[in-house]
């Protein structure tokens, strides 16, 4: 499903720069033990599809560390946590990420991967569309 196909209403919307987003709320049971440092509304966050230049930015920040690259790709797509616009407050984003704990971070990763992963049926359709040719 592309963002153009998303239904309007709860959980779907557009950013101030007209980028569609998905909004998720992390269950309280998945939060880390340090969550007490975060406001309850920070359980809700918004993700956008990553743009090519954002992928490049993530790679620059992460360097050669694959774990850091995964985190930075996610950081590029998290545009809002609660009422905080994270593109303007990297410090808050990093504190939120730490406070989520391992279960909460896995929830955010799952949301990110659901946006980035091609479904098997789509792959099969795509591959079956290939035709031989001659250059």
C-alpha cells in the first residue's frame, strides 16, 4: 500500500510540508523502565516515508556502524513525538528513543519496517513483469 492509498482519519494525515504520515501509539506495556522521564503523550509518534536525501543524511551520521544506520534511518522518518516536532529537537528524539526501552524501540522499528518492506505478492508481480529484450 502506498501513502496515496491511505485512508484519511485516525492514524493517517499530512505534515505541514504536505507529506503523508502514519501515526502510531505504543502500548504502555511495551515501554521501558525509564519511561517515567517522558510525558504520556510521547507514546504517540508520526512517521513519514523516507526521502533519498534523508537516507543519505542517515548514512553520513551513522558512518560504518550498521546499528547506528538502522537507528538513523528511523530518526529521519520520525517527524513528531507527542507535541514535539523532532526534526527541530534532536536531543528530545534521542531521549525519547532511550526512554522507550528495548520493547518500545522494537515497536517503532516494526512501524518503520512496515513502511519500507515490499510485500511478497508485490515482489512476485514485479518479477513476473520482466521481459527479455535486446539492447
